[in-house]
């Protein structure tokens, strides 16, 4: 990972109805297929371009290792909708625990595909106490969509 590449969490906050085909295609490539789906990305120039194109339907920001650990333990899924466990991580990857994998993921030393059989998508619930603002406005204008920096961690914890 180069110096300027960050690791981000992107969450889809608007649904599938009335989405322009070009934006729908971009969201499909990002694997953010349904409302409240989330993914962890390494922010490469191509991913950054796709995120900017779909900015009116998703929110994103830099993820910390505590949030990554919570996502993996509570919402990480394997085939057959089985939960991710420390034993599975130790057996099917070079990491000993979920906590070590989450730390490496946030630092950019690992990717979701490093744990064999782990699904890249996290299916979240609607946030407790709701979204703070209108869903079709950017964060800076009192809305929900767009870049929110470290605030993504607080939103993700409410959605786990």
C-alpha cells in the first residue's frame, strides 16, 4: 500500500428505486447492491472515481480498527451464512485472531480475500435512532450521503 492510499468503509444509504443505469452499474461493481450493504475498500484511484460517481447513494469515511473488528465479529459471514470465528481465521489465513486481521485490514496490509471463504459484503441494519438528516443531501448540508471522515465509525456502530 502506498503512502496516500487510505482504507475506507462505504455504506449504501439509498435504495434501488429510480437509480440511473450508469450509477447502478457503478454500485454493482462496488458490490453495494442493496440498502445498508457495506464494504471495506483500499482507496485506489479507480475505487475513488467509482465512489465519487455514486456519491449520492453511499456514505464513506476512514475506518478504525475497533469498528473493523466489530464488523468482522458481528457481521462477517462465510458461505452458508455462518459467522466468522477466531478458529476459522486461524485455520484459513495467516492471521491468528479476528482482531489481528482487523488491524491488518485497516492498515492496508490485508484484504478481505486473505481469509478464504469470507464474504466481502457486510449486511447491516438500519441505524439505531435513525439517520441524522435527509437521505438525499450530502453530509455537509445536513444530509446522510457523501464523505463523512471518521464519523463513519459512529454510524457503522449504530448499524451493527
